[in-house]
């Protein structure tokens, strides 16, 4: 059984799309999905997204190396995604 590790990525530059986010994380291992959330009304980035990685060790290395790193002039936040809370 493969356990997917879901990571939260915040403080993204506005021009980052799913492809660019996935490319950033792929240097640390296998990325199964990368999604930048967009505003429903404007279609503009909301400045955060989620990346899913197939390997726990690769995901932890990505967190360690990318959290607080510079991406196009912004310090990004990378950590393990928390389960969604009921509204």
C-alpha cells in the first residue's frame, strides 16, 4: 500500500501555477499531484496550494529544504497538510 504524503505550500507568488509548483517539488522525488488553489470568482491564485508526494522520506526532505526558501522573491511556507476541519 502506498501512503501519499500531502503537503501545504503557502505564500506562493501569484504567477505560480500547478506545473511550476509540481516542478519545484519534483527535484525531491515523485510528485503525484500539485494544485494551486484559485479564487472561484476571479480565477486568480489564492497564494497557496497542495502537493502530494508518494514517498514519506522525499516529502520530509522537501519540507526541510523548501520551508522558508525564496521563490520568485517570496519566502514560501511548506509543511504537512492538516486534515480539513468540518465547517
